[in-house]
């Protein structure tokens, strides 16, 4: 017998799907949250038959279970942990663990791609086009490579995963992978996914207006409350606000929070690590601990939401040669303008700020981080210009 303990997200559940394709009725699969895994491991060690082989995918255990599993292994028990999270790399010191973040071709891995490789290596699964395609979609989704590759199918696979119950998803996928040459979505699923997309877009549009900005531990965070569409939301808000180091998404009901970044200079697994959580450089999460609650809820609740950049401007445009006008919540204006080669300055009221910038982007980043200013609407820009002309003629 086999027992698979895996994560309850798309990557984790896809490991369960592969396990069932490989072992059929000889495997018992349990999906867990990050914190739930340790109870399952303890239960396994205390109650399961010592002959059962334990496989753990997409998650890693706490220190206590790490020791217990090593003892179990030393006593002849069969255990294999497969993970791809950077925070689990130290497990590689054990014979029973394999943690690989990037493969030999420096391709980012997912638990499903690692497990598929593992099952093939031990000839436990008959590889097929359909399975390989499915595994690659999961890998691209889990590593966010789908975004760069514009792989909509990968994104839609994850959306479908959330629309169905885990049992339904498992059953459908197992059947599809067993009976088809290629992976595909059926007509009903396509329709469902289209409707879901419209709904997600509306949700994100609404959340855009609720984002607040705060500096925590030297990094600028955008904080938003949300119960669903975390990945998409984190990504969209991140792209809208490149001046923010990361986006923190708070799920009050779930007493959890997630972190997302679009930047290579920020590692949000470190941010989550400060609050006892973990994950990837680009996406991570933690429990809403007392400290996390203070930093991201208590300290932000009273803040007004960030002003959004004006959208349909024709005159006040970014990087315009005359300059670009910004405005903050208190109505203060800032003109960001070029002053020679690779030099940008900011005029605030009658004064030029002492800071100089080597690019427009750098100047804008400063304005947004320091003053929470946003691109002003055309009508304000026109009034600003009129005022300027009036001032000049009256001199
Ligand atoms: Mn994963």
C-alpha cells in the first residue's frame, strides 16, 4: 500500500491524480493545507501499517516530524518526500527527500513534474502525451511561467480546479488522461471558464479601488482584503503598481494572508518567513499571526485607498517632454519633468525638490512611494497649465 500526502492546490492535487493513475486502488491520498500536513504525518506514524510506503509531495514537514520521519526511515520504513519549494531545500540532507527547485535544464519544477519524473524513473507509470501535457500545464501554472508564455490553458486549468470540488476534478482528470491522446477542456468546461473570467475581472476591478499602501520592514506593500482569485489579483495589482515591492492579500475569514510580487529584487518567501510562513520568491503565504495582523490590518485599516492613475488622458501623458502632472489624496500636485539628458526633476508647489532621477520611472516610483501621488486627470493638468500662464503674465 501507498499513502500520498499532498498539498490541496492544483499542483498538490495533480500529484494525487498521478498517484491514482500509477497505483490505482493501492494508494490512499490525502490533501492538506500547509499546516494540516503535520497532523497527517503524526497520524500516519502512529496508526498506519509500517508496511505502507509514505509519499509526501508539494509540502514539507516541521522539525519534529522531520526527526520522526528520519527515525522511521532508519528503522526500515519507506518514505519519500518530493518538493520544489526553496524553503525546503535543507531536506536534501536526508536520503528520503528530494527537493529540486530547478531541473538540469534550469527549468523551474513543480511537485507534479517532479513526481511524474519519479514515477517514470521507477517505471510505475506509463507515460503518455496527454499526461505529459497535463503535467506541463500544472508546472507552468505553479511556477507562473504561463504568464510569460501567455499560456491561457494553464491559467484556465487552475480556474477549473477552483470551480470544481477536489473529488470531481480528480475524477474528471483521471478519466480524461486515461482515455484521450491529448489533454483538452470539454465544451461545458469552456463555457464555465468564460463565465468565470468575466466574474474574476469584475472582482479585480473592484479590489483595485480598495488597495492601501504601507511600508513594512523597509519594503512597500500594497494591502488588500480578498477571499478569492488571490493569484490573479496579486498579479494584476502588482502590475498596476510597479512602485510597490509586493502585494499582501488578507483573508480575514481564513485567518491567513498571501504575498505576491512581480519584481525579481523582492523575495516574498522571506516576507512570509518573518511571520512563520513560507513559499516561493514570487508567491508565498502565512497565518495571520498577531504580528502580521498588527502590521497589515491594525496599521493599515484607517488608511485611505491608493489613488489610481487617470485612465483616459490625452494631454497629461507619462514621459511627456513638458512634464507629467501627479496629484495625491490631499490635492497636492507634482510635476515630473525632464531637465536634460538622463535627468528628471519634480516641481512641487513653487519649489523643485532636491531629489534628482535618472529616468522617468525612477521619478514616478519616488512620487508614488513618498507621496502616494497618481497621474492627474487631464482637466487638472489643463488648469495647472492655465495657472502657470497666468503667473507668468502677471509677473
Ligand atoms: Mn507546488
